[in-house]
């Protein structure tokens, strides 16, 4: 007999929600260069203390064997169990402005049903705009601003901040599908792809999370106090600089990336990176790097082991 359960449930303590709020989406999934989305979710949950409105069912949406929950063992007994969380919550920024936050894991199953549920909830809550962020590795230097590719229906954001606008086909994430369906419905939606230095993509790079905060702020007018993440980034960059200074090979690589980035930004785009910590070489090299990256990705079920995003 097939198992079935509701896709989500309204939280018992859910407060009234003002209409016309922006919706921010941060979902881990296909790839999460620099741990950008994971760190954003940690910041939102720990620093902003969002109040859950709707809690989505792990038993319906999650492949436990691909992303196992954490359980704690204390000497002779199991002391704590931490299931994955996927929630639509009410949050507020550093100056008290409310917004809606959809945060957690990318669903493994029931994508169409999940997207339909989010569109229905957004309509009932009269969401004003939708903004989502994900991150991919690119051959760019950490000594330049982190660039973004911007997609969606916000042409003002695309013109101002999309430093790379490729024509390509990539494996979709649930964020892509949400953006696509919101755009079909005529919603005000923007997706930001953070272009993270490829040599830092497998690390926890705080500047990537800062770039995500700034992208969301540009799109929504929300204000985030990321001082803790900025301090993490200063310490992180000091360690990176120590490694670069101690290696002629790394120094030459960085100089080459800087030269190509500066050449690209001088002649190929009028867009402006949003923050100052890492960006971009030539269009051909970027396309080649993206193809190489996707060609080396595992196929099938293994694709879902990591963080959140492909190309927007």
C-alpha cells in the first residue's frame, strides 16, 4: 500500500501575516559554491529567528538515504535527533521590516506539487516579489567583486547587475522551476546566480554569503546586519592571502585571473557587481569552464548530495 501524507502543515503558532511582503527563497540542492546558500540559511535562522508559518513534510519530499539527518550519540545513549527542515516562515530584517522566507533543503520528490503549493501560498499571502539566490564556481579572482547572473522578470536588476548573460542548458534546480512558474504567472521575480571563485568553491567562503545578502537587499530593500559574517570573511581572506603569498604558482594563477577579469569588465559588460570580494574573465573562458564543470558533475541520484543551485 502506497504511503501518502500532506505536503505541508500550517504551524500551530503561526502569526497573522501582513499582505504585500517580499518572499526570499534559499534552498540547498544541486551545488552550493562557497557554501553560500547554506551559510545564508544559517544566518537567517540563527540571527533573524523566523517564525514558521508552514512546515513541509520530510516524509513526502526528502530522500533520507541521500541526505541523512543527524543524530547525536552521548557515551551510552542517543541524545538528540536533528531532522532536515523546509519551512515557509515570517522573518524581519535588521530594521524590523517583515518578509517571507522559504528556506531549507531542495525537495527530492514531488517538484510539481511543491511548486504549485508555493504559488498557491504566495497568492494567498499576496506576496509582492520573489527573490532567490544560488551559487556556482567560476574561474574568477577573490580579489575582485563577486559577480552575478540575474534572471527573471526584473529587467532593472538584470541590466544593473547581471555581469554574465550566457545562452546555455543546465540541470534545473527547484529554484529554477519556481522562478519559471512565477514568471509564467506574471509575478515580480528575480534569481541571482553568485559567481564564486572556483578554487574556493569547495570551502566555506563567507564572501559568497555576503554577496547573497547584498543581492537580496538590492532586490527587496531589506537590510541585513552581516557583521558576524564580515568578520568571518576578514579572517578567511587573511588565511587565503597567506597561502597565495607562500606559493608562486598560486600567485601566478591569481594574477592571470585578475587580468582576464579586468579585461572582461572593461569591455564586455556595463553591469555592476553588487559587492566587493570576487568576479569574472572572458565570455568564452566562462562558457568553457561551465561546460567542464557540468561534464564532471556526477549523474543521477548523486547530483543531490550538495548545496543549492545551477545557473539562472
